[in-house]
C-alpha cells in the first residue's frame, strides 16, 4: 500500500469554504478512482493561513496514476483551487506503508 501526501494552504478566512469544497468534490473524486483505499483531510490553522493535508491510501503507484496522471508525483489541482489556494506545490509525496494499527 502507498500513502500519498499533498499539502495546500489557504487564507484563514477561506478555510471553512475550502474544507467544504474538499468534502464535496475532492474526496469523492479520490474515492471514485479505482485503487483508492481511503482518504483523510487534515486541517491546521496558523495565524492568517490554514494548512490542509490530503492523506490518501492506494493499492500501488500505478493506481495513483489513474488519479494524478503521469508523472505520478505531480500534484492534481481542480479549477476551483485557484480561488482558494495561496500557492501551488508541484508535487505530492509517496510513502510505502509498512505497518498499521487500528484503535
């Protein structure tokens, strides 16, 4: 299993609206991609900026290509992101999952 991590940053004033957008559009897009095993979106407020981390789980790097395209580490953005994000990081990170536990 592969974990993919993407980071985005918004103005704090737009954070709630962006979180809603992620839940309505981005998460269903992730979940609708064959090979996606799960999605978590994390939020952290920091002064006048809010950080978002999308932590997704995939069967393999090949299945991530069905979501992100090629090259597989390219960040995927939606047209709506232009109204929210203050910068556009070019890449996501991939990590091999080597252990897990459920509470």
